[in-house]
C-alpha cells in the first residue's frame, strides 16, 4: 500500500512540475501571418505613439513571420527598436531611454476570432478580430475599436 501511495505522490509531483514549467509569455500563438493585422497595429501605433517621440525595447524575440513583419513595418515607419537579448551584457546601452514593447496574438475561437494585444511601456492596447469570408478570400475584420489601458 505504501508503494502505491509513493508512486501516486511521485506522479502527482512530476505532473505539477511539468505543467508549471516556463511558458512563453509573449508572441504569436496562432498560425496567422496576416499583413492586414500588421497594418492595423502600425496604424494605431502611428496615431497614438508618434515614432519621433518613442523608442521601443523588444521584450521577446519575434521568431515567427507575423512578428517579424510587425517589427519590419514599425522600423519602416520610423520607430527605433532595440533588439531583444536575454544576456545582460548584450542589452542595448540605450535601452533605458525607451519603453518596453511586446505583443500577443492569440485566438479565442480557433480559426474564427483572434485577439491582438500590444504592450507599450505601461500601456496595454488590444483589439479583437474576426476572420470573415470564404476559403479563397478570408479577411480580418476588427470587432470594435482599440481598447487602451494605462
């Protein structure tokens, strides 16, 4: 009986440890690679956070096609962006003059409804989207306006 109890305790402990491991905090958690979402996010950034008045410090590596597009288009529009580095001595020495920047692109109804959240300094801006249309011509439609929390 004691062996059964010890085995159950070990399995429970391992499940807890594995389930609570480090999870990615920011990034694209979908298969979406939409230029229209990038354009919408950049248009909001341009209207709210003028490029000449802000420097963005990436909090994560945009290691997917959508995130790379977002960073590229932000730079094209004049935003100064410090690259992400998890090594302290490789951090940009000018990073303290900017604000932290990160994004989460996630789906809450798979392949139907999505949410884009941008973290810009202490501000959090978010907008939901629906994927509309037929298989050949699907487009993202904003569900309401951008919400902003300061």
